[in-house]
């Protein structure tokens, strides 16, 4: 399995004006989420409620699909390699900072047509360790609408075959799958090549959900954007239903974005209410300082400065609808070559990793 960065999703189009709506949503929900970035990986933070919002509507009777599962810490990831490299040349202080990333469970992205072998190997390694890996599948045709992470399968038939190969590799394994970041939100946004492409996208997502969900050990979350993108939960709920969310274990929010945990929980709770109580997971990998407030443009989502790691990955969130806080975006991987010094999307960037971890 490669230890370099996998192509990451960067097609989110956050808008500064959404901050007002997000703030109102959070205030209305009365949520307060405190960051506990130093809690042990895969466990709750200080206090009986873990790191999440209080569970005010029940709890054990509505346990999520990840209850009791330990998340996999990959010892071969880019952050772990960086720690070893810096220790070898005496940069021990920097190595210790990046260890805050290397020592956490982070997702592995699968974004090419040779992903199946790597996916099976990753799941096997994790399961031998008594843990479950998080896999992000990112190969839908017209991926990222010609943005920084453009690409994907050549057509629908190629994508269906690719999903089948991933499913075959995961058979008899346990894994968490985050399915196609951006794909649903971009269908709603209208950046695909036309109405036929939108219809095909929903059909392909339904096929992927159904195929992966048929594997007993695989837990599937369908990506649902973030609170500052498709700001009307009813529009997103309609699109998620068309994409097959009813067959999944739930949906995922904030993948590779920076919106606060509180804003995501509020938005996710609203979505859940429209989807019959569906559960969800939140990407907290880089939301420790919330979204950047640096004016309009790509820098809101593309390597914004001044961000930091969010809450540690855990399946004990303290909120009955939130199955986990996950680090789906790998902290330290670039969002794209949006500045002169930034590498292409998905490439490991040690300087940005240091900034986030400090």
C-alpha cells in the first residue's frame, strides 16, 4: 500500500456569507462542542459525555453502527514516515508535533483504478490489529467538476466495475467507507455536464451504496457536504434520498472542510430529522479553529492559513445521532496548488502539517 498521499477531495465551495446562517443554526440548537485533541485515539475525551455535544434525546437505545469499534491507526502513513524521517536527522521537536497526526486514526483515500488491492490489504492489516480502517472512495465520473481534484472513472460502466472490485476486496473484512466526497452536493450545485450526468450520478451512488452495504462487515456513510455549501437541509435531504442514503448506515459531513463541529452537528441533526433519524459522522480533522475568515475565493477551502487539528477521532461522541468524529481528510495533505508554494491536491505537505498540529 502506498505511503504517499492519496488524491484528496477539494471541490467544496464554502462562502463567507454562510457564516451568518451557520451561526444562527448553532445558536438555535444551543450546542457547544469543546475540542479535546489529546484524547486517546478512538476513545472519548474528558468527562462521561466524551468529546461531543450532550445527548439530550436518548442514547443506548439508538446506538450507531460504529459503537464499540476501534479505529485503525496506520503505521505506514505519510505523517508516520515524516516523523521517522525527521527523527533520523535530529528534528525531534518537529517530529513530536507531527506525531499528533501520525498517532491518530485517519482515512485512506482510494481514487484510482488500481485501488482494490490496496483496499483489501489495508482492511486485512487493520482487522488483524483488532481495528477497523476508514476508507474514502473517490472515483465517481466527473469528480470535483474539473476542480483541483478533477478525475474519476472514465464512465459509469467503469465506475460500477470499480465499486465491484472494491467490494470483492473487502469481502469478509470489517471497514468504514465514506462514499464519494462532494458527489451529492455537486449534483445539487449544478456543476455537472448536464441533466443526464446528474441522473447517472445518483444512479451510480445508489449502486455503490447497495453493493458495499451488502458486505456484512462494511459500514457505509454517503457524503453530504457541509453546512456552508448546500445551506438548505431539505434540498440536501432530497438529493441524499435520490443517492440511496436509506440503504446506507448514514451520511458524512465536513469532509476536508473546516466548519465547526457544532455547526455540523446542528446541520446534521436537521438533515437527520428529514431522513427518518439517519445517523452521521463528522470530519473534525482540521476544524479546530473553524473556517477561515479571509475574504472570498478559494482560500476558504484551499489550504487556508491559521487552521488547526480538530477533535480526536472517536466513536464516543456523546450525541445519539453522531456515530463518530473522524479524520477523513488526512491533515497535512494539500487541498490543491492554489498558492505558489502549495503542492497539488492530495500531496503530503510537511509545512502545512506542522502548522495544523501546532
